[in-house]
C-alpha cells in the first residue's frame, strides 16, 4: 500500500473514532451555525484536528484544503478533507455520514478514502490501482437501462436559487429511472456509485471536499464523473454528475437540458 494511503486511512479511522465517541450524547454537543442550514459541531472540529495532526506529523510540507480550517499552501501535494460529511444527519442520529479524505499530486487526484464509521466501511482508491471496499475490489454497477437505475442526489437546501433547476432535473430523472435517493452525505453517495449500490448521482453546488475522494473512487471503480458540461471541472464548479459509464451518458443530457446558463459547467 502507498505510504500516503496508510496515513490517510489512519487519519480517517481516528476521525471516525471521534465521530462514534459522541454519537450516544448528541444532545450535549456544542453546535454553531455557519449559514442557513449550515451547522458545525465540536465533533466536526475535533475530527478535523485529529486528521490534521496525523498529516502534519507525517507530511509537514503538504498543502491542505479542509472544510473547517481552510487552506494551507504546501508542496506538490494537497489534502482535501471533509472531517464529517453529513453533519445534519449526524446531529439527528440519522445513520448516514462519513469522513472524506483525498490527496492531490500536482493538481491531480491521487489517493482517496471515504470512511463510514457506523458500518465500518472503508472505501479506498489509488490512481491506477483500482478501488476497494474493505480491501476487496469494488466496481461500478452494470445496469444499462435508465429505467432500471437507482440514482442518488442532493437537494440544493442552502442555495435556493438553484432549487428550480434541481426540481426540473429531479422531475425528469425520477420519471425515467427506478428511483432517486437523497441520503444526505455526498461523499457516501459517490462511494455508493463506486461500489454499485447507486447507478448514478447528481448534485448542484457542492464543495471540493464533498467530492474529491468520491470522484477518484468512482473513476478507479470504472465509472465516470463530470461537471454539467461533461468536463472535469467539478472540484471548482461543485456541480457533479456521476455514474457507471452507461448511466452517466444517459443522465447527463437530461441534467444539461434543465440547467440555466450559470449552471452550464
Ligand atoms: C453536505 C452533505 C450533503 C450535501 C451538502 C453538503 P456537510 O456536507 O454532503 O449531502 O447535500 O451540499 O454540504 O455540510 O454535511 O459536510
Ligand atoms: Ca460535506
Ligand atoms: Ca462537513
């Protein structure tokens, strides 16, 4: 295993320990509001501190983009970290949340870890070496027909200006697929595309830390990830379409048809 991956797994598991330790006394957690529908708890902060401590001890020169503490510039490597993806779920004890850690090398995603501490599911991928779920090779699904596909999405619950566009895309994809799930953790949604539990996924207005690890998982599991133009700028635009290659190719045009000019990428 690549030494970077070892460190990333250690960091994700430590953050997972913090998350699990507080799960039985959620009512006692200190919670702040970052914006409308945007909460952060002491668990998000503590989990991120654990991750950063481990990275700093092993790779003090690496750059960082972390949700709660921001950016630190560094050498050719950059860690993209969401210490707790699915905070709203977590704060309600709704069992769908994860730790997401990706490592870029010279601007290219190189390593990815998404860890679900509740189910002890560890999703990993190293560029060029495939993707694993708990050390077993994982692949995207082989569903070809959209009518048999199960899709994931996220609501634009913080950016209401995108609600109309999302509802239009939802209407058409709901009526052309087997169903649409909104589970509440984009990182896990993408990991589920990678392991074949979902056949496709789309969401508007995510952040790089929600997407980076999941995107590499999907690519290494044989799937496709793109922005709304079908390009590779999803970490910058935050707009993501993903799926097995067949389903990706089928949902992208539907989504494109319903996006206004400011959401064309
Ligand atoms: C959120 C989750 C959610 C998505 C939101 C994200 P957070 O991350 O991934 O599924 O719909 O847009 O912000 O805030 O819980 O880390
Ligand atoms: Ca997130
Ligand atoms: Ca988060």
